C-alpha cells in the first residue's frame, strides 16, 4: 500500500518510440509522489497524462481515505457523487485535465502487462488480451442481465500503410431497453519482447508490456450504455473490470453528459483510481 498520495489523471516521463514490433520501455519502479493511476498508465507509455494536485480539504473524505487502494466505484452512485460537478467536488483539479495534452487524455485505453505464464509466446499475446476482455465483458453482461452476443471476436482487419489490428464487438440490451456494448481493438506490434514486470504489479515475474503510448496504434476498449445518465456506463465498466486478470486495467477518458462528468480514471478491478495527489 502506498502512503499519502494517489489518484486522478495520469502520465509518465518516458520517451515513447515504437520500434518495429518492440514497444518502448515504461517506468518499472513505483513513484511515491504520484498516484497509482499515474504509475499504472506510465508503465505502459501513456506519458501525456498528468496528476492533479488538490488541497487536502477539497478532497471528499471517502476519497481521501482510499487514495492508496482505490475507492469502490459504486460510492459515486450511492452518494450521488456521480451526478455532481466533479470540478466543484475536487477543486477543479479533475476537470482541469481538459486543457492538458490531448492524445492520451481524450481516448480510453487498456493498461496491461501479460505474465509469461499466461501465454505461449509474444506472438499470441494480443489475442490472449482480446480473449480476457471478451470474457470479462460477457460475464458482466450476465451479471447485469444484459441480453446480447459477441458479433465478432479477434477479427483481423488489415489497413493500408498501417499494421493490422484485431477487433471484437459485443452488443446487448437491458430489460429496460437500454442498449449496451463494448468494442475492443488490439495490435500485435505493440507487444514488447519478454521483460520483467514492474515490481508494483508482480514481483520476480517476466512478461509482455502492451504499449499504449502511440497516438494511433494503441489498445482500445470502448464501453457504452445509451441511457439518460452516466450511471449505467459506470456500472457496466466497473463490472467488466472486476473479472480482468490481475495485471490488466481499464483507463477511461473524461466523460461528459449534459452537466455531469465522470473524471479520467483507471478501473482497478472494481475500484476507481483517480489521477489525484494530495497537496502537502
């Protein structure tokens, strides 16, 4: 557990170059002066994300007390925090991300490391990742009683002058008529060679980094629920994250609907990690 500091919008200091099938390195040691969300996203090369620093007295106590471990996402719905203006709730620090560099903050992505023991080789790591996300999504749909199907899975799409990608589309509908679904895209060429996983994810373990820092070829996970509020979107994303492997997370961009906002955050297996650090 990390002391004192933790979560709202993230970023890292590494240089990000993608070299013919081998992703650039990310941070491997935890930076205590940054949030866990920052550390996770920086480990996969999302260098343009930044933490927001907010005075202690402007952070709701329920969030402040769980910065190191993540707050249960359903806190927002139970306390109606989801329906409030996060700018007012957290001293405008979260919404301030709108003016930050856009290429990482304005798209949702997958934050993932794949332990060597889970895949036969680097060549199939992207397909394994697609399988895990599909399975977590269909399990969440079953839990939330979303009737649907996998329309296609790990389908290869070749693009002129670019690397092929592999896509999965899952759609469904709830009993109240709300349409929900997910779209997944992975690339084989953003998987690193075998390397040690960061110690804050798994100690003494080797595996593959899924590089997420490129502006075009990055692992995508887009979730939707077409309803009159953001609650069902958050509920669905949260439920999906609960069933992901230990070293796989979801990063979601700032979401706005009418006057309501859900800040950028990392879904850590049912917990919300903000790119937020407490001001000393």
